[in-house]
C-alpha cells in the first residue's frame, strides 16, 4: 500500500530545464497563478510533472528568491542565533 504516483511517467521530460520551459512556466503563473500544481503542466503545455514545476518555481523562478551572498546584517543574525541555540536542528 502506498501513495499514487504524482503524475504519469510516460512521455515526461527529465533533466535540466530549458530557457523556453522557464519562460512558459513563468508566463503561465503570472497570468493564472499557481493553484493546482498537478494540473498546471498540462494546462501550460509543459511535458513536466507538477512536482517538477513547483520545485522549479519555488527554488529558482520566483521573483522574490534572493540570490548571492548574505548581507553583513544577515551574517550577524546567523552568528548571534547560533551562539544562542547552538547546532540544534529542531
């Protein structure tokens, strides 16, 4: 007994995303939003699974994703919190 697969694996593209696919995904989300990730690839005309589209958007294409190094202020906050909390993960 397990979960149903998130998508049908037949005919789906794997590997690196192309700039054209990125553009299609960004254009679709700007126009319609990202309500249903499972249905989005088919509606947008992408040969990717919904999970792949969600991860691509969340980790790379969202306009508010910050790239680059930490600012001095962010670095100081991290050091301060590490001094308070140590290496605890939870």
